[in-house]
C-alpha cells in the first residue's frame, strides 16, 4: 500500500545552517503519526515545508502519489493538506463562523461561489453544523479575539477540517491546555481521525501522543533519530540521549569536542 | 432645496463614493494614499471627452470609471511587492505622478484645467451613490469580501487557506479604482471644471482619514466617516464664529484679533483626529457596535451566558 504522505530526504538550510537534514518518513491513509523532539529539532519547519511556506533545499514531498514539492502553498489545502498553527492564527476581526467558512475557501472555486452572499448559503449552514457538532455553537457569532484559548484552539482545528482534508497537520494542539482540556482535545482529535482523516501531530504532551498516535517519528537537531511504535520510544537509546543527555558524561564531552 | 444644500449633498455623495473606493483596498489590508490620483484620472477622462468630442454623459461616466479600474489593475501589480510604509509611499507617488503628468500635458490644459460643458446634478449623483453603497455592502457579505478581510488580518494564513492574496489585491484595487474613477467623472460634470490642483495629496489624506476614522471593520465605516467629516466641519463654518462670540460675550472678553473664525474648524478636526487615534483607533463604527445596535438585548444576554 502506498503512503498518503511521503517525504523523502527532506532538507532545509537557512544560510548554511541545516535546520532539517535528510528526513524521510511516510504517513498512511487514515493513520495517526506523532512528530516529537526537543525544542528546535525542526518539527515546525517540517510542517512549513509540507505546507509550502518555505521552499525545500533538497528532497521531495509526495502526497497521494503526486509530487507536491514545488506546488504553490495556497494550492496545497485544495489537494487535502490542512494544518493548525503553534500560536493560534485565527483571523481576529472575523467571527467564529466566518473563520470556519474561510476553511472552505479551497472548495469554493469559481465566480459564483465568490460572489454569492454567504448569509443563508449552504456554506454557512455547513459551517454552523460543524461548529454545533463539536459543541461550539454558542460561540459562532462571537469575534475570535474575545474567546478563551482552549476554544480558539478547537476552532482552528474545525477551520482546517472544513477544507475536507485527507491529512491534518497539528502543531502542538495541547500546548497551553490544562489536563481536562487536553483530555477533551484527545477525544475531539480521535473523533476527527475516526472520519478517516490522517493526523500528523507535533506534540510535547506524551500522554496525548501515546493516547492518540500508535507511531511516532523523533527528530533531534534536524535529523530523524527514531521511527517506530510510540510504545517503545522511551526505551530507545538515541531518544533518551536526545532528551536527557548521554549516560556517560565523559563521553558526552569528548563527543562535543569532536 | 437651496442651491447651497444641493451642492453640499452632491459633494458629500461624491466623497462617499470616493471613500468606498479607497475602503475596498483598505479592507484587504492595502492602505491607499493615492486616491486623488484615481479621481483625477476619472475626472480628466470625463472632462477631456466631454470638452473635446462632446461625448455624452452616459459614456463619459463609464469611461471615467473604466480609467480608474485600469489604473487600479496596473498599480496593484507592482504594489503587491511592497509592504507597510513602502506601500503607502508608493501610492502617494502614484497620486503625484498623475497630477504631475496632467500639469505637464498641454493637451490636458496643464495648470489651467479643462472646463466641462455638460452638467450632472444631484438627481444623477445620488442614485449612483446609493448603487455604490449597496454594492459595497453586498461585496462585504460575499465570500470575496470574506477573503478580502482574511488577507487584511493575516495574509500568510489566508494563503494557506487557499486565498490568492495577489488576486484579492488586484481585484480590490480594480473595483476601488472603478468607484473612485466614477466619483471623479461625476465631480467633473458636477463642478463643471477640472484642474490638477483639485486632486492633490491633501484630498487623498482626507478621504483615507474619513475611511479610517469611520472604521474599516464594516461597510458602514466609509459612509459614517465621510458624513461626519464633511458635514460637521461644514456646520462649524457658521457655528464656530457664533459660538466664540457667545463665549466671549458671557465671559466679558474683548473680541479682538484673536476672534475664532471658521478656519479654526480644521484645527478642531486635527485635534479630533488625534483624539480618535488615542481612544478609538478602530474607528467610529466597529463590528461590535453594529451587533449591539442590531441586537440591543441579545448581545448582552450572550455575554452574560459566556
């Protein structure tokens, strides 16, 4: 079975500094994969490469068997690649429903879709139904800048879902949430995954990662150091070293000098 | 209706249209300080055709509008490459280039201007104004309007949502240019004369101020802003000397050289602008205000529930 999303030898350098180096992994249709690693490991950079925010330095991104490495960023959501952001990036001057309707943009092509009023349209109905299904109906006419953090995080994910994506890239969905909100989020994400949407999740909360993603990829200093079952990741030598430092500190010093 | 009131309302209508034409790019995050350039183009196209070829009004108005739209498309292409203060500077430069070219061109009458033979009054201007206002309200309610506001808020995210920020900018300048061009053509016929000095950068600044102080979050802003900033200073023209005389009388102050005449209304306008920037930078009309006016009880209930 060919993978839905496959990245091969992905490399990104900013002026000689390699932030992501030769990273390859695959995500199957409907699968749930976590992308973890210490701060600065290059996780968000990989998301930005997948979305086309930055051009890649080397390597390729295949999506559904098509090479999208050079595809303009605004087209990618149309083929089924939607994302959320590490710092919530909803439109502050738009209402919740309007933000969610923005997520439909990739499906609303043509002059007629652009020039017919949104009020009372099937787009608005669909957005409101989606918000209601995720328990967000009370907020739909509010401006997002007035809403609590946890609600805004959810809205951002709903917005991404409106593009009817095949894979959802989630950048630290649980950051800043309390344990109760995190548990809620896990349920929410599981319900999305149950619809057949593949999830690629950057996350530091290992409880959420274990509960949601059977597989994970670990990055350190831009390189992949682990790719396998989440259950075994905490027993992996290279991963332990990346997070905790090497067991033998003398080794560590010589390693740094070398 | 008195001639004064008629003329005032005609100018108000023209300014309202002008404001909506400037508002559309602003709604998409593009500050436009070259509005007067677009208006000069529309005005001069109408004036030149009417004066030299006797072109009828039903043709000069659309052609003036078309000139504005074309200029909008042409200027939006290089403008898409610049941001922030450089964008503003580029639009100022555009306005300067237009008036500069007019002044340098003997065919366009240079500094002497062009007299316009055919007259258009309020009965024609008002319907056009209403159509422009309704069209802008309609546009704001469509997906195109949503995309424009999204580009205004966060261009990078709008792009990732599938919005072509470039196309949005071109469209907003083209439609905005068409509206400002139309207002220019109407102005030429209403005033009966066009000269380059009428379309200087002060005009661009004023109209952008109307838009920003009116508020850019809803389509009400340009209408309210223009109405306030055209009508209040006009009212002050008579009120201010009377008011100052009254104050002087009650305080037993001598009315000498320091008498406050109507030129002080510009000072008041400036002070008001500064005050607005400090206490209400989002403008007079905001979305929250509209919602509160639309549902005076519903909104309060919703806030309590949350």
